[in-house]
């Protein structure tokens, strides 16, 4: 009944089907490896961030040794210490920031270091619309906090612009250079000790920077798709074989339809 499988047409068809199944399984396995790699990166970054938060504070100049140094996933959340003088004249309020599920705003005050470069220090968060901010300490101060990555427009409440004077839509060197008369470090620092009336800002992981982004789940979706394709090829091959076998059996029994 299944001798037709040895015919050239079926041999070629079977080889093509097997090749398609192998390709689908290989692509599905590759996508699964990509997903597992991103999950592993996410877990490693989480452990690194937890270890950094518990480690002793390091001087900011040691973590970002020069103006070109960038905040990366390996330094986000690291506890740093920096000394300098607050520039109250250029204090900014950053609206549309969420902490503990509540909408509010950051209070950002530039801290000018001895070298002349400033670091954006978020002294805390307050609920509601941007309003009054606590007084800025005078003279030299020391700030200990967690290093944060620059924001991107459209993520975490950040906006490109269109805000009143004294407000900032996105915390990044690209936006701060337009409102501050001196160079700034990359990223910003969320202060641990905050003035009365403010809440300390938790570490903010940059979108997609922890390895578990939308792209990771796309890899998982592609994995399922390729495995489904492989299963579909198997299903169709067996279905065609069964139909051909039933037709051969009908011919053997003389049940072929009579054509006029």
C-alpha cells in the first residue's frame, strides 16, 4: 500500500519535508537560545544591581572618570558619593514621574563639583503636580546616592519638551546642556538622604537595558512559531501520505471513479 513512497515524486517530497522540518527546528532552537540569553542577562544584571546597592559608596569620579564616560547596565544602581555645591538658581522640576504607583515630580538640583563639571542630583520625589521645592543647602555638601542612566524621550514619563520654564521633560545630558551653563556628567544620581516632604527615588532600570525587553519576548514568540511550522509540515506530510494510501487501496479494490 505504501510502495508509492519509493516513487521519485514522493522521495523528493519527503526530502523537502524533512529539510523544512530541520530548518524550522534549527531556527526555533536559535530563537530559544536568544531568549534564554536575554533572561540570563536580566538575572545577572539584577544580581549585579543588588550587589552594587549593598556595596560601599564609591567616588563618582572613580565610576565616571571623565566627561566621556557613560552609565551602563553594569553601573546603574551603583552607590556613589560626590561633593560639591548645589546650584539653586538652576534647580528644575521633572513632572510625570511615578513612585509606588503614584504620579508626581522629581526635584533635580545640579551639584557643581570642584572640577567644574556638574552632576544632576534628584534630591527626591513629591506627589502631585510640580510645585514648591525644598530650600537648597548652601556651601559644600556631600551627596550619597544611586547612579541612574540617562532617560529617553517617551519612557518612564519623559517627554521631549513643551514644558514651562523651570521644568525638565527628560533627564539626560542632551537636554541639560540646553539649560545649564556648564558641562554635566552622564546620567544622574538619586539621593539617598532626602529633604523633609520628599521621597527617595528608587533605582530606575533603563528600558530594555536589563536584558528582559520586548525583544526577548519576541524571541520567545518566534520560537513557538518555528516549532508550530515544523509540526504543521509533519501533519501535512502524514495527511498526504494517508490520502495517497487510501487512493491506492481504492484502486486496488476497483473503486476508482468512472470518468465519462
